[in-house]
C-alpha cells in the first residue's frame, strides 16, 4: 500500500512538474542575444541593437503583454522590429495588437512589416492606419534611412508575398518576393531587411540584404535536443530555418522563434522569445 501511495504521489508530482514546464514554456518570455559581425557596417552603428518581435498572433503574455514589454524595456534597444503576424487571422483582435504597439513605441522607435496572417484579414488597412497613428513606421514595401552621426544605414521592409497570392497572383512566392525587392532603389548602404518568411533567404541574399530579420517558422513549434524544430509553415517537416543566425556568403539572416502559438495550441522546448541583435563592425577584443 505504501508503495502504491508513493507511486501515485510521484505520478502527481511528475504531472505537476510537466504542467509547470508547459506553462513556463508557453506563457513566459525569454530573450536570445545575437551578435552579427558585418564589415560593411558603418563604424557609427557598431553596437546598434535591434529587439525583434515576431509572430505574436494576438497573444497576451501577461495582462496587457506586461511580460513581453518588460523584456523589451530590459533590453534597451535602439529600435524594435516587428516582423509580421502581429495578429492572427483566425482570432483577429486589432485592439490588442494596437495596445501592445502603443506601449512598445514608448520604449524605442518601432518598425513593422506584415506577415501572411495580416494578408488574410479584411481589417489590414485599419491595423496599418492604427499603427501609423501610434508612430510605428509601417514598412509595407517601403524603406527608411536611419542616420547616426555622419553615417546612415537602410531598413527595408517587404510585405508577405501572400498579399499578392491571396488576390489571384499565380506566381511563386519566390518570384513575387524577387519582384518586390527589385522595386526598391539601388542603394550602396548597409541594409537591414524585414521580411516575414525565412524560407526565401536566397532571394534576400540575391537582393543584397546584409542582414534579414524573419520569423514565421515558430521555431519549428516542437524543438528536440540535437534535432531542432520539427515543422514550420512553408518549409514542412525538419525545416532548415527555424531559430538563430544563418548565412549565405556575406548575407546574414536572424530567425526569431516568435511569441504566439497560432494553429498549434502548445510549444514544446520552444519558449517564446525576443531576439536581441547587436550589429558589430568587428569583433571586440578582450
């Protein structure tokens, strides 16, 4: 009897630990620092930090997204970059998205590009206008020149190709993306590209983006040690681009695991995160 009680107690304890782990892995917010060394970066921008927010999907991490906002304040970024899917097309709540953005702009300037979920909703123009009224720079196939000292870099934003495909454009996402990027003016400046889909990295590298910020993959949703993410939209099973830094020649891409959950109700081994990306002209010597 004592053994049975002990086994039952252990089972309850294990279930409690598992439940706590799932709560921690789905309702708290971590941060991942990344350093990107770019020889083309102007010296004035060495140490410039970008806090990347991606795939929030209308989630509230704490009342009023307090846990997310606290993480952003702690990081003290030069700019906050929202790389798509701020809302979820299945349970769209523009009010919640705007409330978060309204607090984020008090922390640092905010840049935003729309993802595939924004491309599906009829209220996108209302979301876009609301963000702009709050002071968010909406880079829907637009660019922004950021000056510091006597130097400048370019932030370019590419709207998700599904804005075209959902309106009858039969071209591949790769061809649509290449066309959108070709419309940007030629510019020799160091370029940070905000674009939702990481699977289009070869297109971004061909465009000449020095650093691309992407999300969409949700970290592979379920992450296993030694394997990584198991599934990502647009990439399928065992996806190539799910989290961290990737490189093609001189071009870098940072992929955020994101914050929300979208279709899957749970994330496993895949805590919601804010990427904190520091641009460096060269490695600091110790």
